[in-house]
C-alpha cells in the first residue's frame, strides 16, 4: 500500500499542540440506534419528531466534521464534504496545487486504488449518512399528514439520494452510455443490513430519482430555519444534477428552473468578498461553521485560503487556477478578480494565478458552500442547449453572465460552440466548488494539463474513459461483502 501520511512541519505541530484533540472532534456523528428511534415513535410521535430532527442535524454537522473515517489518528485531509470536493477538483484540470502535501496524490490523479485512504474515506462518509437516513425513515409513514414528519422524511430522502448520486459519480464511469455498468450497493431499509451486490448504474439512478422526487413532494411548502437544511429548492437542485448525468435534458432544465425561482444572484461585491458566508443571497445550501464547530487546520479554508495561517497561507501549499482557464476570463469580468492576475501587486508573496475566491473571514469560521443559484442557471442553460432550445439557453446564460461581466452580450454561438461556451462559463463560475471532475466525465472530454501552469510532475493528459476518472471499491468493502466478488472490482 502506498503511504499517504504527510508529516506536519514543526511550525504547525507547535501550533496544534495547543489545540485540544476533542475540540477538533466535537460534532455528533448522526447515529442513534434504530431501536431507540422506533421506541420514541411508539411512545409519542411528537417526541419521535424531535429525535429525528436531532438525527438530521447530526448528519448536517457530520458533513463538515473532522476525521469522518474515525481513524485512531485523524488526517487533515478528511473534513467532510468539502474535502471530497477539493480532492476531486484537484484530480481534474482547472486547479493547481503548487507543493506536494496534503491532497498531493489527488493532484497527481494517483489516489484511486482500493487500499488507499481517499477511497475508504469517501465510501465510508456517504454510507454512514445513508445508514443514518435509513434509521430516520424506518418509523415514518410517508403518507403522514404531520408536516414536521414530512419535512424530516423529505430531508432524509434527499440526503440519501444525494449520497447515492455522489457514490455513483465517484465509483463508476459516467451514467450515460454505461447504464448497465456496475453501480454501488443499495441499502434502503434500516432493518435489512445484509450485504448487497453492486447492481447496475440504472438501479442506482432509479433509486436516486425515486428518493429525490419523493423528497420534492414531501418538502413542498416547508420553510426551513437554516440553510444547512435541505428544502424543496435544494432537493430540486440535486435532482437536476442527477438528470444532467443521465442526459435527461428537459427534466434537468425544469428542475433547475424551479429550484432557482425567487432566488437572487449575488452582487459583484459579494462575489469578491471571500465565499465564506452562508447568508450570502445566492447560497442555497451550505455548512454554517462557528467557533465551536471549526476544525481549524483540518478544514477547507486551511487548505484553500492562500491568505490565512493554514496549510495554504502559512506553509505555501498554494491553490491556483489553471492558466488556460484564467486566460478565458474577460478583463471586464468580476470573476477575474478572485485570482491573482499576471503583474498584480496584491498579495506579493503569492504566485500568479493564486486563488482569492475562498478567504476565511478570520477565526477559522468560514462557511462551506454546497449549492448556489448560479449552478441552477448553468444547468438550465446547458440542458436547454443540448435539447436544441438554443434561444432559451442563450437568454438564461445571459441572465447569469451579465451579472458577472457587464460587457457580456447575448451569445451569438450555436450548436457545439454554444455548448462549449456554456461549459467554459460553468468552469469559471463554479471553480473550486467540487464539480470539475464529474463535469469532464459526463462531457466525455479528456483532462489536459499541458500548456498551463501545472507542476511538471502533474502535467499530463487523462484520456476519456481512463480509470483515473473514478475510484476502485475499497478493499475493506470487498473483504466484508461476500456479494461483491473480486471480479466485480473496478479496473
């Protein structure tokens, strides 16, 4: 097994020695016994609802927890969903890491084998959430008229669908054209934990669609109290993501359009303000970090913020945008300002093209973004263009991009040129938010790092369909699951 342990420099060890271990691991893991949950519902439905709400809250907290894999000595590249987002972005084309450190093997596209830490961590992360959602759903009648129970069930189903979508994206080739390829095991019952085989991607996506469409119905009319919670708009957004993978263009466009209704895009000043506040007008779903839940060095901003005293800012493990992508951002576009342009005097210690998009506000309390309104515009535009509704696609794209670039005019492109323009806008807009690898997979285009500012040892081409686009099944799963024989392992 290749060792992925990276020793921390003395400076950081000294700082961390003043941090209590339990401070980095204070969040609940979102697991209570099924028997406890059933007993609570048997005693009083209202008490059961309270417990289920707590269980749901535990899942949301787990999503930005340190050491989700529960290793004896936690790793600083394991802090929930954003560590997965960062690892996949670094595997793709548009993000540069200047020094080999944490996430170094992800950046080299060399962290996919069955015995590696990344593979187990990602598998374990989503299946732990699935296990918990199944416990929550077990006592609830989905035909209930109780609005609080409907909201709980809707969130649990949306979370389960979201988990299976991420697992399908990480552990197999893209859906369209590979519908009969092996998927991931499906567990939808708290009472039946017998090991399952892989089934097919069609099986997995059918479950994803069922979970999310039911969630959309159950969450209708429910008003959440925090953007950490999944409401109907977010459930529609996740469903739109799934339909994009399936190339069900009309369905994707419809769900994305409905998801963004009544929601505003952020202003230019908000865009350049650090992408760190869940209260941002445009954020639809995120993690609300505070001093008691901050994971400090083992956090997204520690690794991403080139200006703060974390791995990026203090140790120089800088994150930057690919020069090839940066060069496609017009001079009049506000999004150009969230990267260090050639010749810029800002942050003189930072390398050219260093990212300034994600900056912690101070105190290690920068919030995590999972979904934004801009993504819904981009999904809708791409889906409409692929469906041949080019005029509508151009208008939706214009509504978004003109907010970022006042000089932008309605696109004159058509056909593949229009689709490519939408793809470029998506790569610029959503840079660093965890979409790059899956986008290249579903677009069926090669990752090409040549002719850019990637490190010499990380400059390569990953052709379409290459096994480096997805992970092997963890060896620990194969060892424990008799229904996944060695012949069902990914290449």
